[in-house]
C-alpha cells in the first residue's frame, strides 16, 4: 500500500495527493470508497450535491451485493434501514402503470440456494445515508457540495481541479486513479 501512495505524494506543493479520487458521492461512489477503505486505500470523494439523493431509485440488492456489503461491515445497518413491508414482496410485470398486468413474481428474499446472505429491498434514498455514515466512520474524505472542474492525465496518474460550490474555492488533487461515479451523464466519460 505504501508504494502505491508514495508515488503520489511527490509533486506540486499546492496539490493534495491521494491514491484514488472518486467523482460522485452517490451509491456507486460511496460503495467504492468503502471497498477501498476496507483494503486500506485512502480516497477522496467529491459530490456536487449538498447531500444524498432524496430519490428512491434503485431498490433490489441481490445476494452477491449484500455479501459484499456484509464483508465491509455495513450489511446489518442496511437491513435495519430497509422498510419491512418491502421484504418478501413481488415484482409486477405490466404493460404500463395503467395497462394490462401480465405476471407477478414473488421475491422470497429470506432464503436462497445461492448464498447464506439474503438479498435486500431498500431504496437508494435510504441506502445512501447508511453508506455515508459508514464512510465517515472509517475515515473516508467525503466532500459534498464539491465539483470536478477539470482533470488531466499525467504519466503517473491524474491531476484534477475541484471547486467547493459554497465558497468558490478551487484546489488541485493529484491521484493515481480517478473513478467516474458521477452518473449516467458523466462529464468524465464524455471527456474521455
């Protein structure tokens, strides 16, 4: 771990250094920061919004996802926040919201032949605060209301300019890796 980090502690005095810069502090970015922390790899997470998503969006997390969350110590906290009335529900297959109903597939998430860990139905709006709390607990550097302005690939990593949206203060972060977890309209992916 120190070899990876030492390479990126060199460089301009004004630049912060970190092995991994994660752009996007929603479900994917928070999860990635926790998996990295579990392996002892520091990261900085920048998220342009002031807080977590209030939208319920993604809901069903399968056995493998819950095994991964269990491994990093957040599985039980997720289950505690999952609404009980969602568990053991069914998925409706329909033509549209008001159209013909074709089928309802029951979801028995309490037992599985695939894993000792069961899946979990929880909205992204309830899951993200659990992931954020765990990230804060393990010391992840979370920076909400902070956006990526630009980035440049270098021989040994990436230099990125970020801005605190509340103050306008800009700074440079040097990282070995930059992870684009900034959604389906990712500015990073478009730039690449």
